[in-house]
């Protein structure tokens, strides 16, 4: 039965070395324009895919819809429990809910179209998917988003929500899409109440085993 109960939160710096090497919590990365951003540090904890399917993060969206991945995800993150998703996913869900209300139709995300870890095969160039603040929408109601007219039509609706919503333009080149609507709200950091950003967990995973660091 779907539930909206709060999920446990974990500081990524306290996870195992294996998980930290894949999730890279708090690590600095550069986007396609060369700008630096810090990867998410705080994550919701999911004990099963069934829990993700049962967790409603907005009236018309479950958490599983925003974190569905396939074999392109790192094997440990895909196969081993628990699963982790950045806390900003609930903010994305609220924006998608507003979008759904404006289009007055179901909004369907593609597999690998929500949260992707930094170790996912599609994450070579860091973007908001790594923050759980982006969604690739392939269908709205009965409309498949695979042509200029449909993508531009729904892009205008998405952009009307507010200036923080970014939609990639239709096209076939870098930074463009021709078979889905890319919807994102930028690089959002969430620090849950009760957590201390000055705490460092196990330290930087890239230096954990270096006696000189």
C-alpha cells in the first residue's frame, strides 16, 4: 500500500568505502560548462525496491519512478540493499506534480531517466540527474515525446512553472533532445535537520587508504 511516511536519511560520508567510491558524496565535479558543483552528501535509505514502489513522494508519483535504473547502473548500487537516493528527489517530485497538474495527464519517466549515480554509465558528464533533480519524460498521457512539436509544446508548459525549471531544447546535438523532454531544477542541495555538515564521517573516500593524507 502506498505510503508517504518519512524515509530514513544517511550522511553519505558514513557509508562503506565501496558505496562512497561509487556515490562520491560531497565530491567536487565539473559540469559541461566547466562549472564546479558538489555532489549530494545526504541520501534517503531504501531497504527494497518494493519500499520505493510503495513510497509516494507526491500525489501522482512514487519514489521508484524517480530512481528506476537498469544494468547501466553500478552493479553494487543496483543489486545490493539498501539503496540510496539524494534527498533532493522529494523537491523534484513536487515540481513534477505541478507539471502534471498543468498538463492534466499522466507523466511517464523513462528507465534511467531520474536519479543516476555518478557511477552510472550515462553519468560521464555530470548533470542534475546525479542530484536527483532531473527527469527524462518520454510520454505525457497519450502523447509520445519524439518530435519537435510535442517536445516544444510541453517545454513551454514546464518553463511556465518558474525560472528554476530548465528544459533542454529540441534538437539532435549536444545539450538537446529529440526523443524525450528533459526537465530539471538545477543542482539542489538538501541538508536535513539534525545533521551536521561539519561532521566528516570516514573522510574523503579517495584518500581513506592513503597514509600520507
